């Protein structure tokens, strides 16, 4: 994007700020539901600064502008912000203030902070209020200053809504509603305002298409003993969806009427809201007449623990998805150097393998395919204007996933295309060892991801390196590729909630190493937590892997592995071959046999380790 264009937009924004008496104006990466990924209509931050990453907040004042984003995007943000006049603030780096600290340090007594209260969470809004109170800072939250500047803004999303068959969902709306109402009663609430889109889709057993790769519909929900209300754009509903909603006794209200509807509720109700996802605007609306029970959405934990139908479908489609990626790896290794393959055409080819699966609905996120130095940018995305041609040397990292009528997948492999250095082999081996150690974790119930993260990170830390992100996140079921509350991350942060890992929760396992200007390595599987032995010490737990794609043995130098790590490696590779080989032709099967070292004599001498993954 041309720097002059960005500078012009910022100048127009500053003019609007002056007109409205706003000294600092904040633009997050968010829609009205605090979603991680948003429809193009909501990409206001990108419009004003040119940074295309999925996470970041822009702050503008008369003399300057700053973008706050996390370590996944530092390299990308450096490139995209160059020449725009926007300064990059590297979140969680030593000496870098967060946005609140910056405002405290720089705002003058009695100045005004502005933002669109529909795209700021109640949690964030309250925090700004509290921490800026000493300087008597006014907060203006009822104005979207972009409306008069962004003349060609995309239309507000209203994609088609579909009903998810209960045979695929595993539980009915009535069963889910009953579970939610039971949790509300325990929290002392008699109603629930639900604003998180994937939770809404899960609860009502519907899906939408209002966000790229995320099958969600822009909506709100309200539950009480007396009613179940869905606020949604009625134009997105066809006769079959209307029939379903009527059958379930779900009252439908127009999406845009949410504020008026809430204002007309009888006073002094006890309404549960999750201030992480409820907008500051709706929070303020409700707090005028209602008693708010500020707790986490009960739907979040209910959704995260997959039911038996969901788990069975996930195993089925993760195997099919693993087969598609493995076929792609075979195709890539066979053709590299014989035909022109770019980061874009490689991603397209991988998508074509997934599309051969009849139940494929599309991608679960835009494919991240990075060659050599591009892979050092964790969320790199090749474009027609800027991409690399793959050559028979170095590494190609591909992070990808599919949406299926039975699973949402997420998997990363780093593929050797030709000669690589000994240093790269050491880095790849450390990443593989960490992934394999996490795969084989054993723990007592009660642990969170912070207890387990060290298993994946230790081999990387042992060579004095790190990766600036967590090791894993939950994955939705025909929903968002990132799902909470579970995750794997080592870093403590005050106020950041953690979740106990429960049986039935899925989580990614994706350590990595990213060397700017050189290479990036990530290996990612998805696992499901299961109960193991229960005895006088408590309930022991372990993970069950559901991703089966070979690790690239050309990048592994076993001298950097312990004997136990080697056992884990050969056990995993052997199971990959056993699970995938029946679905391959003879040529592919022989390649996979060699790729996985399935005929290795390792277990003839180390037979006691053969069950490491069973």
C-alpha cells in the first residue's frame, strides 16, 4: 500500500478528531463481538495503517501514531509500516509500554480518549476508564470516525445461514441450552447475553459465512428461563432455517435492534455477561438498569470439551486431512526443480488435494506458505505482488487447515526442498523433539497449559532460542481454528485466565524457531486430552494425537536427540505409515515407507519403546 495513501488517511482522521474534540483515537482489530478474525467491513485498523496482520491496535494522536502487536507479527509489521509514519510497539518486549501505560504517560490532564464502543470489549473499556481516571480523562465511545473517511467501505456482512444437522453436532439445542441454564443458576444469574460468534453457532447449532474461513454468522443471543432469542439479520435466513428456529422455540429479532431490545428489558434483572467479548457499548447499555453478573461465558467451556460424536468425526477427518497434506508433500518433493512452483501455486495445489475430500467446505484459515526467510514471519501470507519461487534448496514452511462437515483442521509441516545447513538441522531437530515430548506428556488432572508448555519448549531453550508465541491453542469443531479457553503457553501474565485441561479438549502442539532473514521452522499436530489411570494420587491424563503427517527425516540430525526422543520419533513415523499407507498408490506408499523410515531396525533393539504413541 502506498505510504502517501496511508498518510492521507491519517491526516483525515486527525482532522475528524479535532472536530470531535478527541485527543487520542484507538482502533483495534475487532468487530462488534471481539472476534479474532473479522469481516472486511471491520478492517478499519488495516485501512488506516496498512498493517494486514490479524491482531493489533492502532492509536492515533495529532503528532503521531503507534501500532501495538505481538511477536507473531513483528517482522511483518516492520515491513508494512515502513514509511507510513506509524511506529511499531513490540508488545511484551522489554521496555515497551502497553497501550494503557502509553496513554498514562502521554495523555495530559483532562484530555479525551475516543473509540468506537462497539469494537472495544467491556473489559478493555473499563480498564481504560479506571487507569486514566487520575488524569480526569474523558472517554467518548459513541463515534466511529472512519464512517466519513472510508468512502468505499465494504458492505456489512449478511451471508447465508445454515443449520448443522444434530447427527453431526452430537447434541441438540435443547440439551445445550439446558446445560447453559444450569451453569447460569450456579452463577446466580437468571439471564445470559451471549455475544461471541463461535459460541453462538455452537449453542444454536447453526453456521454462517460472515468471516473468511470462519463459519460464523454475525449475531447475538439472549437466554432466560422464559425465552431463547437470536438477534440476526433476517435477510440471511431461508425457509429451512426459519422452520428450524420456529421448531426449537427460538425467537428471532433483527440484529440491529439489539440495543433497543436490551433497553426495553424489565429493570433489575441479573444478566451474565463476559466482559472479554461483550462490547463496551452493550455493557454500558445493560448496566443502566440491570445487575450484571460478570463471569466467563458458560458456553466456552461446554464447547471446548468435545462430545463423542464430535471426537469421532474429528479423528475421521483429521486422517483424511493428513492424507491430503502427505500427498502434497510427496508431489512437492517429486516436482521441485522440474517445474516452476511458487509459494502461491504450492498453496493452491495443497488446497486442491483438500478439495478432493467430498466433505471439504473450504480452508480454516488462509494458507501460510513461506519459503526460506519468509517462513521467519509466523503469519506470513504470499501475495501476487510479493511472493517467492521455490527452488531445490532450503526449507518451505506450510501452515494450513481445512473446514469439513465434521472437523476443523490445523497442521504445519516444514519441508526440505534441497540442501540445508547443519544449523538448520539442529533447529529442526530441536523443534521436532519438543513436539514429540509434548505428544507424550503425562500429567495429573488440574494442570493448565502453563504446566505443560516446558515439554515442547525445553529443547529450543536448550540451544538458547525461543519462539514468541504459545505452544498450542484449542481448535473449534466446524468453527474457528483458534478456540479457548485451553491452550499451551509458559508465560505468566497478571489477569490472564488459564483453563484446566479436561478430557475431550483438543489443543495444537506447535513449537517453532524463527530466524529473521534466514528461515522459519514449525511442526504442528492436533491432540485430544484423555483420562488415563485413576488411583490414590488422582486422575492421570495424556494426549491422543489425531494428526498423522510424516516429519521430514532429511532435516533431523539424531545426534541432537536423546534416546527417548528418538524412540518417540520412530514410533510416530511408524504409525504415520501404518495409518496412511492403505490409502496410497504403490509409488506413494514406497516413498512414504522411506520418508518415515518405517522399515527401521530401531525397534528391534528398542522394542520397549514401540508403544510410545499407543
